[in-house]
C-alpha cells in the first residue's frame, strides 16, 4: 500500500513570537536537541516503513529553508515532492492540492498521511502503530483522523466526540467547564489535526461538500509550473488561479460536514506523547524544571525566582524576585509575559504587523537561498550588514535606485560583477557599487564568503532591489 506522508509547513506561529516570524515561522524553531519542528515532522513520516515519498506543501518563499532543513538530515525516502503556494489559503486548499497531486502521481488508492510541520510526537513507536490502524481504516474508504486521549481539561484544543473508532462530531475549543465535562465523560479526544486519507476518497468527499474549493484547486494545478529531477518533483502553484481558491480549513470545509454521515469518518485514539507547541507555555514543558520550577534554555542567573521559563540563546538573562513569567530573548526583540497569558502573545505580533514593523516579519539575521545577512547597525542614512554566502552560491544580478554599497571581504573570496567588469575581491580587500549600477556577488570558493556591507543612501529598505537574473526564480 502506497503511503505519502504529507507535511503542511506554513502558518505564522504568532503565539511563539519573537522567535517565530513571518519569514521564519514556527516549524523552523529548533529545540534543545538541535532539531527543528519541521525536521522532526519529516523524520516522523519518512522513517515509517510504508512511506514511498514525502510531500511537503509550503510557501514558495520558504522552499530553500525547507530544503536546507531536510538536507541537514541526510538520506530520506526515494522521492521528495513539493507543492509551493504563492500565499496561504488554509488547509482545505493545501489538502485538495496534495490529494490531486498524489492521485495523479501515485494513483487514487495511495494514502496521504497529513502531518502539521509544527507538532511534537515523543513516542515514535506508538505513532507508527497508530498509523497502521489509520491506514487500515482509510483503505476501507473512510476519512481518518487521530485523537489524543486527554489527561487534563484543555481549552486551547478542539475535541472529537467518538464512539469507538466512529467519529460522532467535531467540537470547537470549549470553555473550561465544558472541557472538564468532556474529559470526565471519556468520550472525547483532542483533535490533533493529523489525517490519513485515501486520495480518491478525500477527492470524492470534497466534490460532495466543498466542490468549489476542489474545482478551483484543480484549475490552479492545471496552470501551474512543474519540474522534476534528482528524485524531486516540484509544482509551483499559479498565483492568479490559486487566488480564486476559497480560504477555509479542512475541518470547516469537509470534516465537520462528513462527520454527520454514519461510518464516513473514523478516529484512531492514541497516546503518542503529542503536543502542538501552541504557546510558550507548552514550549516550556519540553524543558525539565529545577527545584524551584524554573526552566531555562541558554544562560540565566535566577534569584528568588520561581516557575519561570527563560529562553535566551545569545545573552545572559538575570531575574530577581519574580514568579510565573515567560522571558524570551532574541537579538532584536524581548518578550516578557505572565505564564497565564501565553495565548495573548499573538496580540503583540498582530500589532507589530498592523504597524508594519519589521520585527513581525524577519529576524535581525535573515535567511536567503544563497546564505544569510545580519543587520549590525541601522542609522538614518546608513546600514551595516554582515553577509555570508555559501560556497558556489550566487546572488541575483540586481540594481538599487537609492543606495551605494561598500563591500569589504573578511573571509574567503568574492567574484564581483559590476556593469561589464568582473573582478575577484580577496580577504582584506574591498570594492564599491554605485547606485544605479547592475551588479552581482558570487562565492566561487569552497569555503564560506563573509563580507561587511556598508550601505549609504536616502532609502535603505530591502525592497529597493531590481532583479534582472536570479538562479532561485525570484525574477517576475
């Protein structure tokens, strides 16, 4: 039986700001063991013995980060597929596109194992057993979801009411009193947002219950660019037609509607050590506490401090006389929140976004397909960056209207194209790029290229880039 683990990698993770940003969302957060949530999701699916290929649905701008995360894990399954969204349209569109792709490439009997990229599962063996049960149910033509047996009343999760493996109904996030009743009844499970779906079954169900989403997605796939090579299939969804797909979750668009049909939806109750890491409070649970209940990632000096979570990988944090706080430190933003208000961090993120403050979107260090850049200092008429270019990588042929750039090589060697002139700039040498000049930076060497860039001009925004050629497809 063909099984295609299908990883949904998107979302802002606004409750995990300031580590999670729009261009560095929650799946890319690395835990204490060095693996990111995305890497854990990939391994969760790829190491299943039934897995034929792994399909990832993600944003076009995140592809290079996803591929870097997978590449760091070493060998995976024989094939890796990517569906690249130009923008988010929620999970119904993502699963419709995935099911259409899987049906066309692997057949309608192939099973999709839909896995969010930002969850944690601690018991892989129990997860594998749950997948076996789900595959057997899905092969019977049922839409299968996974339900987590609750060990406490939780108001942050949706619930599934079940009679054995039959789903009675899906329930939205309840009040505390209702959650207590659910847990006490023994009939309710937490909705984990994971599914096992036969491609042909989910397509037929979507045709019956959300035909407009399926039809619009099918039209989009027909007009989308596809490329294949080296065991990788990549489909870049067409922006104009994808914009016509209605935005809705798979729960609203399909699962809640089908749940009313006897025998249509099944659930696998399981204990797999699951968490959706939905807030800094749940992230804190991954770190063992000390005798005072404090949990620390990084360096912290704690005095008269109890029940606090401190996450600071770059600077030392000192606390005195505080209790029940979440303290998250990054190079350009600091979050201090009461533990009981962990879910409200999203309001800070949303306010930054409304004000168009870059702190909601990017970190001080920004990842690009060719490497990274870090803003060291930013003034009214100047900006200083550190630029790291990976071996063999090339920036786009580009031009800036409003800024001049001074480049100083501090490690490695750069190949610099400026208008019609090419030259090599070595360690402790520099060059100057005048505004309005077409230029390109390359790393022709076998080691990382590290440069300091000093920008001077009347406008220094990252959108002052006109690209003429780009190997990563960033030219319209």
